[in-house]
């Protein structure tokens, strides 16, 4: 499950442009985007776990 979590996090980071460059430029915005991505991925994994 950790592999899937990490894969989804990386895919969403790339898709939404949440890069190290953004982290260096605007740490608060980067953290907000990371929190959103993490919440979304956790919801996906929990939903799959419950309904599978």
C-alpha cells in the first residue's frame, strides 16, 4: 500500500506542478498543495480499501 501511496503522490505532484522550485519560491503555497494532494490520495486509498 505504501508503494501505491508514494506513486500517487508523485503523479499528483507532477500533474499539479508542485515542484522543488515552487517549494524554494513559496513554501506556504507548496505545503498547502502537498496537504491537498496527500488528503486526496488518502481518500482514494481508503475508498479502494473499503470497497474492494
